[in-house]
């Protein structure tokens, strides 16, 4: 049976507060990048408004990030739908060419 990956403690800083998070070695870089992104989003919110509490700022940043994620997922879904439709049209054209070749022969 494979041994589960060992977790390690990683310290990240968000809004000048340090947090320790357990994650796998392969996830460390992603965690640090995500924390930096979240910190940047929170700083942008506090800079542009009168939000006083860190909790409210975190909720607003989380909502903004979730909204962006959903927009990206919708765009990817639309692209996948377009790719599927294009493949279907391509298949129909191929079949039409085969049918024409059979009639001409």
C-alpha cells in the first residue's frame, strides 16, 4: 500500500498576519502563490474602500476571487462546447466528401 504524502507546515503572510498551513511538498509553491494572490486582493480592497474589518475584507476578496473563477469556468465550458460543435461540423463535412466521392465514382 502506498504511503500517503507527508504534510509539512508552510508559513504564509496575509495582511501582515502570519498563518501556518499544512500541505504536501508538491503543493507548497501553489499555496504560497495563492496566499500572495489573496493578500494582493485584500490589499486592493482595503486601499480602495473604507472596509474596516479584516473579516469583511476577506469575505469581499473571497467573493471577488470566486466570481472570477466562475467566469473562467463558464468561458472554458463555452470553449469546450465550441470545440465539440466544430468537431461535429468537421465530421459532417468529411462524411459529405465521402458521399460525393461515392456518387462521382
